[in-house]
C-alpha cells in the first residue's frame, strides 16, 4: 500500500514528464513531426499519428519543404495516401488529406518554378547524365515547361552560339508528351517559320489526336509549302485517316470531346484550375490564363469551335455547339475569365443573335443530354426571337422544342410552352394539349416533383411566381388572337383558381383570359371576382371589364343570384362611382330583359 505522500510524489513526477513531452514536441522540426506522423500511422497508434498531423498543419508548413520530405520518403508517402483513403479513423483521414493537399501544392510549385525550369533547359547541353535528369524534370513540369522551351529555341535559332543546343531542345520537346499539346497548338500562331516547323514536328511525334485539327489547319492555311508538308506528315504519324477530313470538322470533333469532358483532355488533378493558352503576337511568346476546372472543358469547347469557324466560317454546327458550351459554362456560376474582356455579352445575347437554326442545334443537344441549363437558355432565346415557323423547326427526325415540352426540368417545360404560346402557331400540331398542360401547371404552381438534374436552376417560390405570371400572359395573348390551334379550355380550372391568386396582376390577367372561354363556370368566376369586396376596387373594376368582354362574346351565362348581386351593387348609392360604372357596363353587356333598368330608373325618380 502506497502512502499518500508517495502517490503525490508520483503524480508530480508524471506531470513533469508530460510537460517535458510537450516541450519536446514544440521543439520538433517539420521533418520530425512529419516522420513521427508516418511512423505512428504505420504502427497503428492513430491517436499519436493525429497529434503529429496536427502539429505539422498548425506549423503552417512550407509546401515546398513538405514536398521535399514526401519525395525523400516514397514509402512513407504511400502510407499517407493509404491512410487518407482507407483510415478507419475519420479524423485521421481528414487530417491526412489536408497534409497531402499541402504536399500537392509543394509539388506544383516545384515543377512550375520558372528559374528551375530554365536551369533544367540549360542542363540539356551539359553531361549525358545531366541531360537525362533535365529531360525527366522538364517532363514533370509538363505544359509549364513549354513556353520557356520555345523561348530558348527561338533564341537558339537567332543565335547559334546559345548556351543550350537547339538539337537538344528539339529532341526533348516531344518527350514532354500530351501535356505539351495545348501550349504547342497555341504556339503554331508564331510568325517564326523555323520555330513553327519544330512545333509541328513535336506535335506529330507526341502522337495524340487532339493535335490533328491544328495540324490540318496548317495544311489548309500555311503559306510555306514546307510547313504544309510537315503538318501533313504529322497527321500521318498520328492518324492517317484524318488527312482527308477538313480542319473545321476536326476542330468540331475535338470540341465535342471537350464538351463531354473526355478524361484524356482533362487538366492536371493536383490543382483546382486548368490553363488556356494563347499566343501573344506582340511579345512573340506563349501566355496562359488559368481558369477554374469547373468551366475549363466548356471554355475549351468554345475555343475549338472558334477555330472551327476560322477554318470554315460556314461550318454552322460549330455555332450550335459554341452556344451550348457558353450556356453550360455560365451554369457553373464561375465568372468568365479575364480574356473575355470587359462588358463581354452574355450567352443569351449571342443566342438571340444566332437565330433559330443554331438554337435548335443547342436545344437538341441539351434535350438528348438532359442538360437543363443549356435547354433553358436555348428555349428562352427562342421565346425572344422565333416565330411559328422557326419554333416548329425539324432537326433530323425530331422537333427539339416539341421535345422540350416533356423535359424533366419544369423550368424548361414551362419556357417551351410559353415560347410556343407567344409565337401564336396557326397550324395544328399534336403537342398542343401539352402546351396547355404546362401553361396551366405553371399558373397553378402545381407541377409534380420532377427529376432533379445537376444543371437545374433551384426551384424557388420567386421563380414559381415568375413562371405563373409569364404563363398567364402567354395564355392571354393566345386568347386575344383567337388562336385556332391551342385550346385554352384545358387550363380553365387553373385560370379560375388564378382569379384568387396572391398576385393581383395574375388575378386580373386570369379573368381576362377566362372572358374568351365560352363556359358558364368561366363567366361565373369572373363575376365572383368582380363582386369580391376583399379585392381592391381597381381589381373589381378590371374584373367587370372582363365580364363585359365575356358577355359580348358569349352572352349571359350567369345565374339569377349573380345578376341580382350585380344589380344591387349598381342600385346602392354607397358604391364607389367608378365601380358602379363598371358594374353597370357589365350589366348592360349581359343584354338582360329591360325590367331591371326600368326599376333602376324609377327607384331614382323624384315624385
């Protein structure tokens, strides 16, 4: 049995040891904490591993230094990778993922550092081993090495005494591989024909099909025959079958691959952005514009479509895809890149300018892909510009706008119905009942749950209200024009409910539409709205005006009780004068027997 004094002594010693441990941890270097994290992760002491992981992160480590430590211990790095993916401890997995994120930052900084890249370019003409190591590190730098390589090659062309031999750079440039294709393709715009020749040779040796349209563009447009021949040879190296295709068509094929996010065209995964490369003709060198990876593929689609149109300005398929890609890029919510310039027009502006043919191309693609953002953009543009003939456009065996009436996303369905309603078609079509169904659903805000698409706009009460208003406006236009194709009687229930809508404007418009329907229920709903004292006087007067229209078109379909109520309103001296006048006009339009008018005259007569 230990005495109380002995227990106290042990506790004091324990505290001192614990305190010493904390002090030792505070004195540890980044390397100590990293290695201890790996050690305790390996032996399964996850509590200690988490402590050292926190210590690394709390020390705000230099990404380049942490990357060096990871690079020096590849086995330990694999342990960390496995822990991030499969650790049974969620906290450890999260901490490890944060550590690996810092390592990735360091890797990126190391391989893209300009001074290091230029140093490796100089080493290409050193010893055989130096050349081998330099080539490996330039391959690791990937696309970031290309502008510096081309700068050095241009200098070597101008100055044969340049410190790095041109032949060494020509040999290594294709070894960078697929990551070099985008900057090399952009650099084909150089006016240095000797440099352009080496770029063409490199693209052919790299051997990936994404270079084909750029090479074919050289074949079709380059002035020196030698460059055309080199480009044709590069095409044969990659895919001889492509030699007979036009550059515009090849660019469209590449644009399609970007549009559908072909994995072989994706930017690196160690960063959150991708690079779009341009040739600065004034500076005579490549420049890059980093863009968010969420919109990278769409922006590259647009670039490829632009090159397709440069190759053949009549190649209209590229216009439709360009519009679809622009709508898709905007749907990411990412601001457009700086190279768009200030006051760059939105996709809708280009879409409305483009005309129905290209909009239907974009819409057909969106319907097939079930892409709500692109479909909605195309339909809204059609609603602004297209007439009946344009809306019923047939693309292959299908009519894209008719297909949009059954699209899973309600906004697309409603917009398609509104577009058709506003166009006022005069020729019959089988989908006309679906148009009415969508308009009624939009007005009543009664759409059933729809398929949730990743590109769908969130359905909010404000959006529902906006579509309700737009739908009743479209129906009024159809009613006033006495449209012979679209039968609005299918929307009667929604319109009657609309006379009690929370939005005053919708109540007024719904009554106006009902006035054109030859239906007792429609006329009674208008009369009830007119007599509803809870409505503003202006709303009641508007309803009486609609009742006048209904009576003129359809005659009297009101029950006696409704007629008597209107007469009582007219008879009362307490009624607002303007409302009384509106009620009297409606009463007269109903063309009732004259007895009530006689009574009204006599009631006011003085003895």
